[in-house]
C-alpha cells in the first residue's frame, strides 16, 4: 500500500514542488517601494486654442515650468549672452519657494549664467539678496506623467491657485 502511494506521488513530485514554491513565495511579504520612488507628476493635455488662457492663468505661480517675464528683462538677459543661441532653463531661485522661479540663460561663449528676474547681472556679491547662490532644477520624467484633458472647469482651479 505504501509503495503504491509512493509510486503515485513520485509521478506528481514536480507539480507538488511547483505548488509548494508558489505558495511559499506568494506568502513572503514584498518590500513596497517608498512613495517618493513611485511618485510622478500629473499634468494637463491642453488644446492649442486654450493654451494662451492657461498660460495667463497659471504661470504666476510655481506649479508649472515657465514664468512671467518683462520683455525688457528678457531682451537684457538675451543680449548679455554672446553668440547666436541661448540655452534656457527654468530654475527655482536658491531652492526657495518664496523666491519663486526664474529663467536662467547661458550660451556656448558666455562665461556665466544670466537670470531674467535677478536684478544684479552679473552677480558681484553672492550675499546680495538678488544674487542666486544655488538653483534647483526639476527633472521631469515626461513618460510617466498622467496627462489629463484640460477642461473648462479646470481653468478656474488653475486661476485660483
């Protein structure tokens, strides 16, 4: 009798081992990644005909890359960079939300970086309040953003921020 049970089981040993392994590994608690590792960002998919109003409503705060700059400040910053091309980057001044965002510019032949909003160009003294000591630059993984359709109801939310 015992030999007959062993013969029946021996044919099913691979299946028994597979089921046992499956149960064992399924019962192990898996480490959950930290929220920071799994967080991405969200954004809007905006029809071009609504883009202008979105920019007018939203670029005064720091929720979106970009900003509002006077033409005179932009022209001054562009002219401060020699060469035919300028490199543009939106930065958070001194990594401080209170100081807001600024547009940093440089060129291949420039010796430094020009900021559009900062009023001392170039910065002669890093201790002056208008001089940036550090800049925070966001790195956005555009492929993981869940772009939502921008609806008219959302325009009120953006304008209220």
